């Protein structure tokens, strides 16, 4: 798989090459409680869309997301531009048309009209942080992060 990670010119047809990942990436920002795949990295760099990861990450502590058992295994995130093309909405679904949260984006220059992400295994993140032995957090004993990926990488 050869992917160009320079900024700009993201095209939908470029995303078809991503079927798995060779490496997992992390932003290093504490509100991104997940790693992401090569395909997501391509979208972030070519589409200049690190902000999308921030939107997804920021919702992970909201009780509507964090306490929903179904969302701990799999979340379906969709970015969709409005009809005028300057604003957009990001929504998290449990299943198709089962919207849990939605965030309006006032302005975006993201090149695609729609983008979809899957966020899997967030239960690892929250379960590891809730296991305690006295005051000692045992989260370091196993992976404690979700995985953000493109649908084609699932």
C-alpha cells in the first residue's frame, strides 16, 4: 500500500486502497482516547482534518456516549456537508439512523461532502481506567484505547 501523506487534495477514490493498516497512529492529545489507522491518517493529512479526530474524541466523555454499552463496542461517525457546502454536521450513531449525538460545524473546507469512520473497542479504554486496586490504576496492564478506522479497514 502506498499512500502520500502530504496535505491537500483528498479524493474519495483514494480511500479505496485502504483495506487494513500497517501501523496504528496516535495524535498525542489526551482527549483522543484512541489510535487510528493508515486510512484515517491519510484523511487527516490530505484533508487537513485533525479537527475531525478532536470532535470524535471530545464526545467520548459525554455520558450519552460513555455510558452507552452499545457504543463501547462500535460507534459509527458520519461527517456530512450541508447543501450549501460551507457548514456540516458530525453525528455518532449506534446503528443506521439511530443517532446518539450530533454536532454542527459552522464552516468547513473539507474536500469531501461525506466521510464515515468507525470507532471500535472503546470499552478497552473505559474498563482499563475503571479497574482499581486501592488507589492504584491498573490500566497499564493491557491496551486501553479504542481504534478509529475507515469502513473499508474494518
